[in-house]
C-alpha cells in the first residue's frame, strides 16, 4: 500500500466525472481507521430552489465518500457495489459553498461491507448522513 498522500493524488486523478462535476476532491485518507474525507463545492447548475443541492446528488456525494473509505484503503478490493443506501436529510446542502463529506467503514468482511457517511456545511453543521451495505469484489490471489 502506498502512503496516504500518494494514494489521495491517485484517487483524485482517477476520479469519475460525477465527482468532478460536483466540485469534489478527496482531501484526507486515514488508512488505519478506513476514513475518507472529501470536499465538494456543488455548482448552482445542480441545485433547485436557487442553491439547494438536489437530493440525488447529496446521496452521490455520501456514496462516493463511503466507497472511497473502503477501496481507497484496501488494495485487495477491485469493486464496490451498493446493495442498499439509506440517506437522511437533516438540513440543507447549499450549492457554491464547501461541503465536508466524511465516509468510513464500520465493518468489512470478505464479501460485504457496512459503511456510513456524513456531510457538514461550511459552518460545521451536520446536514446529511447515510448508511450503506455493499457487496465487495476482490482481486484474485494471482493478481
């Protein structure tokens, strides 16, 4: 496993387009606690009612943080497929303001992971949370 700084650079370079569209980048990766932290600054183009980030995009940001907490810290994982995601909208995620999105692994077995994430606005207020169950694909021992 590479150090976290190098891994962050790799993950940001390989980020899928939706992360870039939502103004996201990973800023912290804790290998030991399996934690990934992103910042997202969502353009107003992805908002409704002026500056309210659409709920599907909120879930996408939470999902990205959860999956990166897993495959960003475990080199044996080749794929993460969400089986269930539950999102709780506690406050309002506003566009054009930095959002801090933290994802963590609660528990991972060989084939299944239990994940959680949260979003805090620029004032530090909790605005959304999520929990997920994911199916894992792992690289073969020969890879």
